[in-house]
C-alpha cells in the first residue's frame, strides 16, 4: 500500500479530472488519490467511477450531496485517509493550477527539512505566479501579507492550497474545530498546526491559473477570509485546536 494520499475536491471538473489523475499516476513516486465530489452536475463523479476500473487499488471516490465547501471536503478526505492508515496527506486542485510534477518535491521535504506541514509556496525564492493579471497578483500577495500580520505566522504563503500534512498533525488537530469552509480553511489549518508546535516548511512552486473550467472564487469566500482571520486570531486566545483525549 502507498503511504501517501492526494485529496482532490471537485465540483464541475469534467474537463480536468481525467488528465489530473493520469498525470499523478504517471509519477515515479506512487500516490493514491481520493476525489471528494460535491454532486457535480457535469458528471465529474461518473468519470472517476469509470477510471476506477483501471486503478481499483489507487483511485477512490467520496461522493457528497451538493456543494458543502472546500474545507469540509478536505476534512472528509482527511478522516477517510486516517481510517485507511495513510501517513502523508496532500491537498491539490483538479485544474492544474497545482502542478502534479511538484508532488515528489513536496513529499521529499518531509524528510529533508524535516517538516510536519509542507506548503507549495508562490512567495519563497523560486516560486511565482503564472498567467495571472496584475490585479489578482496584488490581491493575492496583499492577502498573504494581511494574514501574516494578523497571525504572526512565519509562512510567506499562508493562503496556499497545495499543502502536505504528516499523519500525526491531522491526528493532533481536532478537525471538528476547524470553522471555515472556503479558502480561509487553508489559513486556519496552517494556523492550527503552528499553534500546536508543528514545523511548517515551504517549497517553491509555479502556480498557474486554471486553463479549463471556471473558478470557484466568490465574494462570500473573500469576506470569510478577511473576517475569518481576525476571528481565528481572537478565538485562539481562548480555545485550543488540540484534540482532547479522554480515558
């Protein structure tokens, strides 16, 4: 059995899902994939079911009814992966904005740094954005600065969504206390890991704007990220993200 699980949340990704799965499975390092599909009306889940016939031991599908948010999709994927005994967990988009060929480098960083959380970073030396208009670049970089100022996290790309976790990180964080479902989820998971003393490392990547399909960004997601960071910082003074164990 492989030690690493890639979790790919999907909603209307029929243009990308087959290509991203085939690319991951072409890598020399063996990864398993769990697609978490939120009832895509375009038939994304049906494509995954057909592909599963070719990769019964490596490709898995978790179907949910309707859009429930990015964060809850990853939480569901983490819990599924913990139950199936994986040691490393990776978050990745289906649209090739995260390059699958970077996965081995993220995996190797767990041992070379060493690290508990590995972030595919746009804002460390060697990282960059590709095919983005200037206004989106400024918004993204400004959001990263804002998060760093509020949270004091020594992470240059705290909003990044190309992330790997060791199993013990996800076992220690009480995943039911993660509050946010949009892109603020990415910030909250890193913040929780940092508060619990885990080491976060950044690996440079080139982040490319999606070529197929439509962006899932909305005003509600942006609002959640802006106000959520303040709320998250305030709540951390009174509450812990640690999983409490009882006899």
